């Protein structure tokens, strides 16, 4: 009888331990882009975080692979840019994963663009305009002030889903916000020499960055958003560079460099690849170093 009693106690303790492990395991977070995986790591360091894309992939075009479906099936929270950036693939993942937790923003679906006022919103769009977003430019992670607002809203979502860890999430937000707010004036002082510079860039990938530091994108390598550079369009851009006021040609880490290189060679302009997100180059290991890297690369151009 004593042996049976001891076995019962051992089994009960083992069951309690397993429940404790589950309770402390943290959330499973599915991030659509690496910048939001990085932000989630700042705010929920104990969570299991998976990024569906890398900085070397076009986030507009992602295949709903079985591995992504499996990861979304396990997710408690899905964190995405929004503003229709993922409209071509996220709904398919949601459907195939059959995970009701991440189908609605009332539960475990979070869009960064829903938390801020996006740039370049349009009242209406049609196919003739190319790949444009009526809800505004979705690449808002290069606006430091908007990142803060997204971080606050994402913390609220984490607390909603995991109220027992509320104090931990609030503490992580406070720590991140303090370091981020301290970094902003340093970045702005560093970027001061870039104020008023002109560039030609591919797509509107760095719209928020340029708006923040005062660079003007005077032309786009794409004849229309989503269309590759054509010969006639590149020829018109070459004529535009004759004004002599363009600092460089900017391409994001996942974009095709061929059109930029053609133009750069003929216009005698440097072509600079900027990391689009965390992991876009060796320096960009988190959001802080991503900003440092982008500014360092741009400043290198302005000094030439």
C-alpha cells in the first residue's frame, strides 16, 4: 500500500511539473517578416519565435510551403506588417493551417500597419496602377516613432493572450522603449549630413526611412510598382541623372540589382544595396543594428 501511495505521489508531482512547463513555455509567435520577429524577441524574449521570411526575400511574394503551414498551425500569435503586404500568401496559410487562433485580430492576429497612420494611403486602386497598397506603404519599420507605437500595441496583444506574464511583457516594453528612445537622437544626429540628398531607388521600400532623415527619392527604378525596369524607363532615368543632383541608386537586399547596375554604370553613380530588414547583411542582427547599418551605408555614399 505504501509503494502504491508513493507511486501516486510521484505521478501527481510529474503531472504538476508538466503543467508548470506548459505554463512557462511562452507563446508561439509566427512573424511574417524578420523585423517583427526581432521586435517580438525584444518584447517576449521567452517566446518561441519563427520568421516566415528573410531580408533576402520579397515579402510580397511568398509560397505557402508545408513548413510555413506547420509553423502557423502551432502559432498562438501571428505578427505581420499588414496594409495588404502579405495579401498574396497569408490568407492561404491561415486557411491551410486551420488555426482559428490567428485568423482574427480580435484574437491572435496582429498587423503593425493597423496601429499607426501609414504613409501614401490611397482612396482607390486599380490594376493599371501596379502593385500599390490602398492602406498605405507597409514598410513602416524604418520609422522609429512608428516602431514605438507598434511595440506598445504588440505588448497589449501579448498581455491579452498571456495575462499571467503581463508584468514581464510590460517590463520588456519599458526596457526596449528606453533604449529605443535614447537611440533616436543619436541616429538623427548621425543622419544630419543626409538631409536634402536625392536618390533613385527601387520601389518605395525605404519610404519611411527617407521621410524620417530627409532624403528625397526623385525617381523609381520601377516604371510602375511591381514591374521590373524596362529599357525605355531606364533610358528616361539616365536622362534624369544628367541634372547631377542624384547621390546614388538604392536597392533593397532582396531586389534585383541588374537595372540599377545598368543605370549606375552609365550615369557614373554608386549603387548601394541596403538591408531591408534584420539579417539583410552581417551588421544587421537586430532592429538597433539594422538602423545603424542603413545609416552607415548611406553616410558612406554622401562622403564620396
